[in-house]
């Protein structure tokens, strides 16, 4: 509302700036010749000053004086002064058009460009809001501001790291966990979290680096379920499915009944069972395919990948989707298409974006490079 | 209230259209009311642009990331000063600054132009309005800084670290004050062409504007050069980079204009040439804008590369340069030529100045555009760098500098070269002495160096001779001379100061290029290096944390003759995590007029660091000379003549044009 | 001399001056402009040792070697061919493996390019224009549309 009031006042002021001179009293303008005469007079007096000061020789001064006098004589004083006509039809017409043009052009143009309903959002005002009303993003921003000011607050990093993980800001989570470990020392939860963040940053692949973190966690707490779960996952990803299955089954037997990890482990077990059938295929895509003939299964998987591809063409800003697509093509042995998908994914987010870096790292972990 | 600023910008565009058309029609039909519209509209347009710019600056200062432009070029952790300077540290914001200055100058004409002939004033404001309207349209359609984001991102993407510097805070505004200042000269020229006559007051109006624009442009170029010198860490003060050339060309043409406008004002001669020069100077400013903003060049200044912008600016360039030159071709024959003069005279000297300066401008223009033309025509990529400019620009400048001291001493119409040469004997002797001293005691290996020092002293002493002769040194009693010196017109002082400054800059350039030394070596903590009599000890690398960067500071101790530390110099490698960028902060120690310049390179695995050390004798004079030139321009601006200018209201109460205040 | 002759001689002097300046400018352009090449262009173009050129491409991965003092050796590649470059001095802050770079200098008799200046890309979004165009022409690098 305030905006519309301001806009109206500004428009009114601008229109008046056009209207008032047009409606103002008649004023006779001076002829240009009068102005010239003044300049020549001033030149003459300047010449006199210079001559008196000895800056120029008397002969030169005399010559210059004669020259200025000739210019004055040449002035055509007969030139008529500008008309100070009363309001003619033309004036009225131009006045109306000009005065109307100001609001019409400005409101029309602004209507196209502006976002009149969007208030200013200075950072301080957003940070000062009641935490209960803030979005998670804003809370995170507040925590980040705090940590930027106190970068050695290990507890702060410890709190922030799992939030990053949940927000899928995996590389930030990696940094936060590392800071927490550096400042507050090792703990199984932190090492396991670090491993999870590293793995997720690489699109779910449990890399050697992630394995190191999980193993460190198990050293501190042999019963840490997250570390055990992901290490088994790493085994499965390496193709050592029986060992992975054994590890998960061992977890099931030791985990307490109410552990939230039970569900995840059970799901992983059923997927790895499927995987044993459709070896080498991404587990979650082939649930229904396990009972089909190999040809049908291949066709179905390709159809699924194609539909994912199509979906990404429609809605390209889906980082997880792109990584899934690239992985699918790699798994299908279609390196060219994988590379193409990688390129398209990077193009969507821009080559310098966080996502693009993630894609490149992810692709590299699959043994794929953008250009070969 | 971001949107109010956005609306004010649109409104200013609408007013600029009115400012173009209504006074123009009024001047053609002789309707004084329509002519009178120009003033209030120009002032209101300026006020609206101020509001718009202030809104954007506020959004930057308060990190309002709902404004896309703020989000792209700012970060909440940046120091407040760089948040604010970030307003014009990007394409959109800098274009807004450009129109802000344009409307400011337009408003100045409206406010102080009451004593101009009404039609001239109306036409000038109309041309200003047209330039303004085009730039407003450019901003609104291709480079709108007020595009919003909803929901607002939490954190911004940070300003390019090399732009987070105080030099950047000053450089663009000064440069734009210069560029855009020439728009007034352009508008006056086009207005004169539209009317088909040049008023006697024309030159009196154009000259102060040229001085103002030239003064700021000089400052802008000097500041930019110093910024590049210390921020880029390469230790060079001028790279003949296309973007530098883009600002240097208007400066050269503007310097020519400054001198030809004197002839025009004093002698009513060179009218047509001055008019053309005014058009060319602003055209080169526009060309500079095109080169920098369209992204056709490869340079640090290319914030953005966007073909739609390039095409828009190219159309703008064609419209204004082509239009004004076409108008010139049509109308120039109607303008009357001025007084006659002998080739050896003040006029002749100023024409010589113009000849050299415009030719120099042309060589810079060719050197800058030739690679673009070659690439467009043959797809070959070439670069034209310092070797080309040294070969062409140098030979043009040296003779010009040699004749500079003669100019102010020659009489108008017909001068006596022999008498002037006699008066300059002392200056010549001083220059000769400087050559001998340099060759015998400092460096006898380079004749160029000795002659360069001589040339600089010739300029400096020539400027002093000018003042001495005009105050009657040696011909009148000392007290009379002193009284005369004080009573000299300010413009005489201005000329002498500007030429003195030119001499200082020349001395600085010669000193740095001919006597500078440098060493590149890899150093470990505790090692010392000796360069041109200065001994430095590397104390080691120390990590440190800034507000939005972390850095490794390399500390160096400057050792005195007895081995004790006399002062400390720090050079740092900074890392800006948001943009994942590293910058080098050079370490500079000023000793007299000279500087010791340190730059850190990479750290090797064995703990040693590559260090580059320069000794730059007299280097500060390069920019100091620029400051003196600016002071000269300011001094000239204070000249009574330029302030009185045209007819006073006292004598013509009925002729006064309505005062141009806000309604 | 009559006034007319004087004026003519002044005009003639002016024209002679402009002619000399033009001649000098184009001579300088022919002599001092340095051409830009990518490594693969060098097989077809004849570049003499000692001729000043600009060589652009990507810094080849794993080729950066620091020699004694501040001398650095690295290879510039356009992924088809690569050229060994020697440089003494401080590398720009943005000099990294697999990033665009422009070096300026001359070929030594041993076929090693001795650079006296090295320019790296200036910021995240910016690849030296010549390098980007050159890579695009070779189909190695595709321009990505952001958003």
C-alpha cells in the first residue's frame, strides 16, 4: 500500500514538473544577439584588464579591441525575440500529450517490469524475525552468521552439520563435520556423519575417503549403526554383495528392536537380494523386473531410463535426477549417453555452480570424464 | 523501499522522453513555454534518479538479497564500505551511476543555464534528454538492477574480490564524471548545429564543462592506473589494455578540445573544428562504454558478456555518433569562420597541439580496434600491445612535449618565436643540466633515459618560466612582480600547473621505466635480498583471517645500514572462499617519491616462497603529476571570466529565463 | 610568399605529417601485432623462432614443474597437441591445472616456448575469449547456457 502512495506522489510531482512551465505565465525570451553582445562587452573589459596588467602589448590590445568591435558591429540585432505567445492550440495539444505521457509511460512500463507487492527484505530484518517464524534456511543463515563471527565454536559446527546433511547441502556438511572434529575432537557420531556427508556428496557412492571416516567411527564405537550400514553399502557397491548381506544381517541381529536403522537395513537387504538377480543394475529401479526375462528386463530398464531422461528435459533443475541418469547410463554401458547427460546436467546449473562441481566429482567417481 | 526506486527509474525515463521532445519542438516553433519545460523536468529527472540510486545503494548496504543484482554482487560478511561500493562494482549498478551523473549534469545546465539564450538552453536540454532516455531504456530493458527474487536467497554470491578495494570506490565515479561531462559539450555542439549558429557565449559555456570533464577524467585515469598498479600485483602502471585505451582516447581528444576551445573563445576561430572535436570526444566516451560494456574485449573490466546489451549499445553508438556527424555534415557549412592568424602564434601552437593529440588519439583508436576488425574479417586473432603503442604513440608525444613550453608564451595572432626562445633559455639550460647530470652521474648507458629526464625538466621549468615571464620577472621590481603574480588570471596559473603536472608525470614515467630494477627469487624465512641499495629480509608467512577471506601474510623487514629493521612491509595471498578465488595483495613502501614494491608468488613444497621485488624510482610522480593537472583544471575553473560568462541578469531583467527550480 | 602560398604550404605540411603518422601506424601494426595460436595451429602455421606470438590453451594436468628459483615449466594444450612453456616470474593467482591460460613470448631454438607474460582467466565465469573460441572451434569445449 505504501508503495502505491509513494508511486502516486512521485507521478504527481513529475507531471507537475511538466505541467507548471507549460501553464505558467507568458515570459518573453531574450534574443540570442543580446547574449552575444554581453559576451563581447565582457571580452572588452577583460582585454582592458590584461592590457593594464601588462599581459599583452598595447599594440596587440588595440588590434584585439578593433576585432571585438567588428564582431559587435556584425551582430544582427534585428533578430526577433522568441514569441511569447499565449496558450495556442499547439501548446495545449503538446501540453496534454506530455502531461499524459508521464503517468502512462511510467505506469505502463513499471507494470511490465516491477514487482510492486514485494517488500524490501534487508538481511538484518530477516535475521531479527522470531525464530519460530523463520524458515529452516533462515535459521541456518543465522547459524552461519554466528559461525562466521566465531569460527572456532566447535559445538556450533556440530549442531549445524546434521542440518546441512538434511538440507542436502552435502559439501557444506563435510566442511562442518571436519570443523567440528578439528575443534571438538573425534566422536563416532561426527565421523559417521562425515562419512555420510562425503558419500552423499558423491551421489551415494561410498568412496575410500568415506570408508576411512566410517572405519574411524567404528573404532570409537564398534556398535555405531550408521557406520556399519554405510560400510556394508560400500561393499555392495563394490559388487561384494554376499559380504554386504552378511554385514547387514549381522546388524539386524544386534540392533535393538526400536532402532530406526532396522527399516533401512531391511530395505537394503531386500534390494541386495534383487540385485543378486539383476546383477549390476541399480537396485531400486528393478524391483518389478526381477521376474522378467533378461531381454524384457533390459527393455524395461531402458524405458525407465528414457522416461527419467524425458522427465529431466521437462524439469531440468533436479540435481539428484541428473546423477541418477548419469549413473544409469554408466551402468547400462552407454558411456557416450552418460557423458551427454552429464554435459546437459552441468549446462542446466551452469559450469561454475555447486551442482556442476558435484556432477563432475560424481562422474569422476564413476570413471567418467566430461571430455574424452 | 526497493520498488519505489524501481518506479522512480521508470518515471525518470518517461521524463527524459518529455525533456527530449517538448523543448525541441518549443525551440523550433519559438514557443517559450515549451522551451521552459526542459529545466524543471531535468531537475525532477535528476531527483528521481538520485532516489533510484539511493534505493539501490540502501539495498546493497542492508544486504537485501531479494534484489537479484545485490544477490549476485554482494555478501553479508563483506565490510560495509565494500557493500556500498559494490553498488557500482557491477554492470547494472555502474550504468545506473552513469545516468545519475548524466542527469546531474543536465540538472546543472538547467539550474545555472538561466543566462543562456533560451533556444540554446532548450536544445541543449533536449539533447541531454535524448541521451538520458536512451540510457534509461538500455538499463530498463537489458540491465535492470531492480529485478527481484522471491523468495529471497539467504546469502549473496560476493563481489569479485579484486574489486573489493577502495580504489574501485573512487575510480568509476571519477571516470564517469569525466566521460559523461563531455556529454554536455556534445549537447552544446549538437544544439548549435540544430540552430545553425554558434553564439558567442557558446565557447564560454563549453570551456568550463570541458575543464570539469577533463579534470575528472584525468583523476579517473590516474586512479584506475594506481588501482591496477597495486591491486593486480604486476607492478605496471599502464598496460595499453583496451579498457584503459577506452578511457585514454576521450582524454586525448578532450585535451585537444580544451585547447581548441581557448582559441574559439578568445579569437572566435576554429569554431567548426571545436564543434567537431566536442562531438568526437563524447563519441569516444560512448565508444569506450561500448567496448567495456558489450564484452567484445577480453579484460578485467568485462563484468558481463551479454550480446543483447552489445547490440543495444552498438545501435545507441550508431544513433548518436552517426546522427551528430550527419548533422555536422549538413549544417557545418552554415557556421561562420573566425579570425585570421599567422602560423607562428598562440593559435598556431594550439593547432599544432590539436594536430598531435588527435593523431595520437587516432593511433590509439586504430591499435584498439584493429584486433577486433581483423578477427571479424579474417578470424585471425591478434593482439596489439605495448610494443605497438610505444612505436606509434611515443614518437607523437615527444615532439608535442617539446613544443609545450612555447605555446603559452606566444602572442595571439602573430608571435615572435625568437623572443620566446630567448625567454626559455633558462628552462633549456636547466633541462640540459638535467641531461648531463643523469648521463654522467646516474646512468650513462641509456641516452633515452637522460633525454627523457631532460624533457621532463624542460616541461617543468617551461611552466615556471611562463609564470615568471607573465609576472615580469627580471623586468620589474620584486614587489611589483609579486603583486603581478598574485593578480594573474587564474587560467594562467591553471595552464602553468597543468603543464607542470605533465612534466612531473613524464619524470615519473621516465624514472620508473629507465631506472627501475626488479628481482624474482625464491626466499625462505630469514633470507635477505638487496635491490638498488635497499635490503629486505623475509620474516616468514603468517596466516590471518579477514572478514570474508583468509590470507597468508608474508612479512618483510626493510633493513637500515646497520642491519636493524627500519620498517616492515607486508604482501599477502588472500583466499576468498565464496568465489573460490585467490588474490595477491602487493606490499608497497614509499621512500621519497619512489616505491619498493613486493609481490608474493606461490609457496613451494620446501617452504620457500617466490617473491618478486621491484624498485620503482619516482613512480609516485606519475599519479602525483595527474593530481597537479587536476589542480590546474580546478584553478582554471575558478577564473573569473568563466564564472561571469554570459549576460548578467542585472542588465537584462526581462531577458531572464524562468528559474529552473522544482515546481 | 603570398598568403595563399603560405596557407598551401601549411596544409601540405599537415598532410605530410598525417601521412607519416599513418605510415608509421600501419608499419607498427605489421611489426608489433602478435598473433594468437592454439598448440594444434602451430603445425600448420609457420612460426619462426624469435617471432612474438601469443599461445593459448589449457594448462595440461600434471605438467606444472617448479624449477629452481622462480622458473616454472608447464604444458599448454588444446587437447590435441601440447606445447612446453617455460616462464620465470610470478604466476597469476588464477593459474591452475586445466584452466584457460594465455602466454606471450617466443619459441626458443629447442622448440620450447619461452613466455614473458602469463595471463590466466580472470574469474569463475570467464575464460580468456580467444581460448574459449579456439576450444569451441575444435569442438572440445561447449558453451553452457546458464539458466
